[in-house]
C-alpha cells in the first residue's frame, strides 16, 4: 500500500500519447460531484466527453471546454479511460450494460474508473463481468471523498484498488482528480471496503452529533455553548464541526442528500451481515426505522444529512436552533420566544382552513360618513382621493400612491400604470403632473433594493423618498405652489408603499429602511403595516401565520418552504409576529407586534378595522391578516379613512395590496393576439423615432410579426424556478437554443478580466444567431447554488452572476420577439441595465402573478413585450406554458378557404392594419403606398415577398375580373398571404361597380377597403351610387356582433372622429374618369374627363364616408402612348393635382392615382409631393409576367430559347421573380421601402 500521493507502486506507463498529450476521457454522471470532477479533468487539459440524464449538466460541461455526449455510449466512444460517478450500483451497471450503454462503444483495452460508493462485492463482480467480455477491459475501484468544492478543485481523496496494469493506465486521471491518492489493494473491492468504513464513521458521527445536541437542549443547556465546548474537547469530530452549525442555524438547505446517507448506511449493514459482524444491531434498528421518519416529511427526503437532528428534536420536544450568543461560559436555556418552524404544521388543507373562517364581509365599505372604495369602482376611487367612490358619491381628492418596489415582480396585479426605473426629481415631477387628473393616481419606482445590503437599501430609500417629496411639492400635490392649470390638481398628498416579496423573503420592516422613509416624510409615521397576502401567488396570512399554497389544496407555513432557505433573505418563522422579532434582531419583540385578524375584518368590516388602526400605538408594527381580495378591500377602505383622520402609515406589502388601494380590476392574461391588438388597436401613441402615430403603427406591425425568436433569461435559484426550468427543457427543449452561464465560474476571481469578456461576447453572439434564426433562446445560470460565508457575500456573488447575464443580454443587437426574465433581481437588472428601461407601462399579466410590461421609447427595444416572471410564482408547468403560449402567431390565421357566412356577420379575421392605416402612415411620412393588382398565386407571392424584402407596407388589389376567374380560392390566397406576412399587407377590392359583389365580399370579411367605382356615371349618379355603398357597409357593420379585430375597429373610430372611414371597411371612390384600358374594358380617349376641383369638393361633402379619392389629372390605365411620353412634363396636370390635394386634405381624405405604370420616376415623385398616398400598379407587373411566359414558350415543346428543358414550375418561378422585381422597384420609388 502506498502513502498518500505516493505512486511508486504504479507502473510508469500511462494512457497519454507518446508525445505527452492527455488521453480522451469518457465521463458518465455529471451531478454535483461528477460535474466538478469532470471540470477538474478539463482544467488539466484532458479531452473529456461527458453524459448525464439531465441535459443542462452536459451543457455546463460543454461551456467549460468539455464535450457533451448524447448517451453513455457516445461518451465512451474513442475513450481510453471511462469514469463512472453515478449514485448507485444499479445505475453504474445500467450505464455500462444498459440500452446505449458505454460498453456498446468503449474501445478494447480501455479502463473503467468506478468512483461511486458501492458495495465491495459489487465492485468485485463488476470487474469479473468486464473481464468476461474478452475485450481487455479492466476496472479500477476508486471511490472518492471530499465534497463538491474539492471535486471541482481536483483535490479529492481517492481510495483506489485494481491490478497494477489497470492502475498504470488510470494514473494520470486519478492524480488529476485527487490531492491524496491511496492505493489500497491490487484488485477491485478493497477501495469500496475502505469507503464503507469511512461512511460507517460518518453516519455514526452525524447521528451521535444530532443526539448529543438534542440531549443538551433537553437538559436546559444553551446549544451554542455546548457546540463551542465540544468543538474543543475530546468528543469533537469532523462531522460534529461540519453538521452541527447547520442545526444551530436551522439551515437545512440541501447540500448532501438524505437518501444517499441512507443508501451508504445500507451498504455498511449489508457488508456487515455478509461478514457475520455482530455489533451493528443498533445501527440496524436506526436505519430500518428511518424510512418511516422520511415519509412524515414528504419531499424533505432530499434534506441535508444533518437533518437527522430533526428526529431528535421531535422525539425530545426541544429546539436545537437558537439565536443566543455562544460566548458566555455559563449555561442558560435556549430561547423560547421564537418557536422552531419545524414544529409548526406541515401541509394543511387549504379548503378546510378557508372554510373555517367567518364569511367574507358583504356590507358597506364606508366608515362613518366617508365614502370608500368597492370592488366595482374604477381606478383611483376612494375617500381620501377623488373620483366616484364605492358608495357612488363624488370625492374631489386622491393621494398619489408611490410604490417603492424592491424588484419588478411587484406589478403582478396591476395594469394601466407606469413603472419608473429612475427617481430624479425632474422625472418624478413629470410623472406626478401626468397623474393630476388620472383615474389611477399612482406609479411604481423600481428600487431593486432587495439586491442591496440593509444599510445601502436604507440610504437608497431615504434618497428616493426625499425626491418624491420634492417632486410632489413642485407638482402642487403637497403644500407649495400649485401648477399653472387653473383647475388645480385633483391629487393631494402622497402615500408611500414599500412593496416586498409575498413569501416574506425581503418583506422585513427593516428598522433602517423604514426609519429612513419615516425621517424624510417628516413627523414620523403612526404605525408600520405589514401585509404579505397575495392571492395570485397563493400567499395567505391567517392567525398571524403566513402560508404558501402547495399543490391544489395544500397550505404550508412559509418558513417550511424553500423560500425561507434563501442564503441572503432566509428566515425561520412563519408567525409574522415572531418573524418581525427575528428580522429586527430582537429590536421589536413579538409580544409588542399588533395584528388585525380576519375575524375583525369579516365580522366588523371597515369600521372595526378603522378603530383598530386608530388605536395603534405610535411607532408600532401591525400585521394585516387576509385570505381574500375582499379582506384587502375592507382594510384599504379603513386605511383611507384613518389617513383622512390625520393618521399616517407606512405599508410594507405584497402586490395585491397595491391593486386594492388603487381599485384596479382584474383582467384576463395577455397572449400574443391580445398584445398585437393592444399595440395596433389605436392610431394614437407617442412619437417613435421622429415618426407620428401611424408611422409608429407600421413599426409596431413589423415588431409584432417579427420572425425572431423569443429570449428567456433565467437567473432565479429557488427550487420552484429550477423545477419550472427543468420542465421547460423537457417539454420544449428540442426547439429551444439553451446557453448556460456557470455560476461557479462567474463567482470565481479567476474568471474575471479578458476571460470573462471573451466568454460573454461569445454567448451574446451565439444568442444573436439563434434569435435571428427564429429559435426561442434560453440564457440560464447553472443550477448549483453558489453562496458566500454570509448574507453580504452571497449578495455579492449574486451580483456577479447577474452582471454576467446582463452583459450577455446587453451584447445582443437582434430584437427578440419578446423577453421573459425569470426572478426578481434578474428581471430588474435585465430591464434597467441591459435594456436601458427608464419608464415602462404595465399592460397586464402573461399569467396570473406574472407582469407584462410595454417598454418605453428610451429602451433599446421600444414597445417590446417584457414578461417579468417571479421566481416563486406558478406550478412547475407555468414557465413552459407561458413560453409555449408566446410561440403562437399574434394574428389568427383564416380558414383554409372562405366559408359562407350569414349576411351581416363579419366572420373571417381581418389583418390588424387596414388600408387606411397604411395611407395615414404614408401621409405622416411623406411617401405613398403601392397597390398591386394580382390574378394568381404567383402574383400574390411576388407582391408579399417584395414587400418583405424591402420592409415596406403594400396593398393586394383584386379586380372583379380577377375574382370571376380565381373565385374564392384567389381571395383566400390573398387573405392568407396578408395574415402571414411580416410586413403590413392590406386587401383592396378594385373598381367594383356591382353592389351585390361588394356586399358579398364585405360580409365575408375578406376586404377592408373597396373602390366603389361610379366614375362612369354622371356626378350626381356617382354620388348616389357611392352613398348606397356606404349605407350597405354601415348596415353590415351595425349587424355584426363585434368587429373582427379590435385594432381595425379602433382605427375606424379614429377615422370617424376625423369625419372619414366611419366603418370597418374603408371606401375609395373616383371622380372624373381615367382614360385607357383596364382589364379589357376600354374608355374612349375622347371620354376621358379630368377631375374638377368643384366636383371633388361636392363629392366629398356629399359622401363623408369616403376616405380615399382617385382622381384623373392626365393619368391613364395601360401603357402611355409614345407620343405622350415624349413630353413627360405635360403627362400630368400637377397644378390640378395640388389643388385637389387641398380639397381632400380639408375633408381628411387622401389622394389616389390610378395608372402609375409607365410614369417617369420624376413625375411619380412630384405626385407624392403633391399629396398622392396610394398608387395603383397593374400593367407593368402583368407585362413582366407575360414576358416570362413568352420567353419560356420561345422554343420547341418544353425547351426554352437556348434549348434547355424547362418545367412548368421553372416557368412560374421565373415569372414570379420578374414580377417581384417590378414591385420592389416601385416600392422604392414610392418611398415606402424601409418604413416597417
């Protein structure tokens, strides 16, 4: 047997190449230990290819420089050495001999290193099975010890046994993974026997330590004092020093799994029995009774092995955890003011608990004569603040509610309200002035204070509150000079809410933070109110105990959840009175904390709550119990009255309190279709990039229909997030592009500098490529929790990891379809630091409890949907559900073919942007839209592809003759193409003279603009015909149950306000008659009539529903004769065109020019300058198509002019390309290219 690190007994022949290069290593099992061991090999230049059943573990190895395998066989291919680091003997055998097992591909003469803890007999039998395969395979039995950190550093202790030849082959890999390498035998089995002895001692020491600490507590000793003494006495052991501190801190964060502890002791028992070793009967009894104890804890079977102490706590009825100092040499009993959370109920029936409560309050929400809010009121209503109150009375004043939100997830229950990420006085003053007459007098300030140490959070709170007070004075909301508005502000006073986490993590009424706000507000506050109730998140406060929903009908005390184990924000108590004492380090005793019970709320209503609030001692803390939204309505009603009576409160709450205070009603979750209608529904909006409201709609259309992938950023480490992430990857992983950021690497000092910059840039470029290709992309931090020695250092590590994620997102220039950020701190940092968001509007929720923001113009991606997904919300399926929902097309596709619909029912969905939208955007931007007549599928494809390539809006036009030829199928093709396009495409019925055809096309919902062509009639008859069309359209619209798309209806409403387009379908008409040929219908040159200004004026006055007016100023259908083109300046009467533009502008209509084919470019540009906003193009596109056909028909049979064989598909493709070229040229000429 060699000494530690002594390899003299190992032959010098290794597995490296003759040139000293490192061998290829296969690795199976990349868990907490295996992942670190594989990383250590990579760091020492071994070529490692690893496999694990959990795909992110493979991706992590790949990110560190290794290769990711798809199976154990794939990992073993070409490997000279195969390392197994799985949990059990059964897993080891399966990894070798099972389906796609390693032995399917392991090269002959390779060596297998078994590092798992297995029975010695299994190691011996596995060696024999490998030898029996006849391929020269040998086993090295090499279990390890040392923990996760030493595995990653390559400093484990390894106990190896094998033949000298096998050890010689494995020597480089064994040395790379170890600091102490013990050679304990010349055949497999001896190494596992030594590990068994080690595990016996480890198990006995853990059990003895737990029993000893519980015995001391039962004897009335201070547990921390006992630990200090034993640590320096003969009874000390490594396990005692390592495990007992976790017991004292009540810290049962999983670091070593309980099931592994039990498995290892099972190995000890089995080997003892096989050796007839007699003295383990006590351990036999303990181990056999252990599973029953596990079942009592449900999912707690993965707890830290030191949780064996819980057994003794329960058996003895004591608590080892204590906050008493350990410095005193005298004994004193442990603290009894805060009970152990492990003695609180585990899972209770939610339905039973809620049913046991009194019925909800159904009476008036008034207190005395004051008028309070009700569930049916509108936002901003209430006593101390104006609008129509819940009782129906008009109250003239509302305070401005300013919510200081410690992360973005606080907007979980609101909509129609802004979030500010900056808090300078100028920004705050502008926001308050905008709320002077707003229905919802409130806004959020994103502080992200949860990521800060307490002192910094307090300093930040002081600064923000000071700026809020200054801004309120400047806005005239507080005493001071009122604004110039003669009516004066409706808002008076401010109300500060400190919004925190609903699981109580970070919701502490920190003395420093709250006192900072109190000092700035002046005069002190009468009480601090604590209300973490949050219905959407399943958070209830009943009997002063805070609960978290578990499953369909379970409630778990908050301190028993994973949220309470957070390294930075953890806590021990679910009873909020005791929790306040814990979080204030005893500065406020639990006995001094007041509470308002659900019984008071539901039996006494607002008056009883008002009385309780008024009776709170100065500077006290009060718990607000709540189990329903109606409980909150009672509380906020009473709060308003108490404030009106001169009392002041500082509220620390979860999200639900804010929506109740502002009377914000619930709305259904928003998906892509609702988001599209929200963005495109109205014409109005803030200017974007120098463009007006309609130009912005074009930009928004392009963003809505973007083919880019969505970006999912996951930073939260809570177990719920990890479970949601695992299901996302399981359900949708095949279609996702996953980029993993190693938290351990980012936290390491060695990863900083150039190495960090290169890695971040590489991951950003990888994400860009995936997004550009249309793949939803996940940027996730690795799931291992890296913590520091204390809360402050843990926050610092968290900041490093968040900074790396931010830099990756900041480096992405491709606009995603949406961004989803998972976790409070992650979503805050991505919004403020990566996207540059200064002001966002909360539009609603993607699912209950998951806010959906509209990003501002100052951000990198204006109008982007930003989904703020809290780490602690939803079921394990929720993340995958949201991502899957946001994959749907925002515009509902039409049926495969138009189906008959009852007259008056607009049945088929229409595009979200209409012809009028496109024309209005053109008027704002000073360009024109091209309208192209199509006759077949090639024409449709040519127009849409050209528009997409040029990023231009366009209009597909169908002439009645085309409909007679192509029928419903052609209409369906146009509709489908318009809905599927990535640019706005409108559908237009051209030159319609048959009222029956117009009615049929409109009631099927196929078109949303038509040309009612009465130009061949005398002016009076033309007017009468167009009026009949307008009446028919109005009749159809009135009979429809609702508009087929909210956006189209809104656009029409905006048009009606301007006196034009008062219907879902926009009307184009023609005054004067254009000469030339249109689809075989000839108008004699002599009959061609120019449009007269007086005629245009009379026509628009008589038919105000007309939004588009086609005029004749010398333009003509078909080709222009050479004699006309010879004098281009005289083709069109541009002076007449300018005069007609004056007329149409006065009536809020727009000019249309038919016969644009063949006009010289200079003349076209002059027409645009004179106000033409829609050009009809037909002849040149048709000519391009016909030319391609003629060329194809120029040879014999199916051969072209040069004799090559040409198929019909080739001919159609060439014709389409020719038409597309013409369309692209026109789009550029009209100035619409690049507008989307």
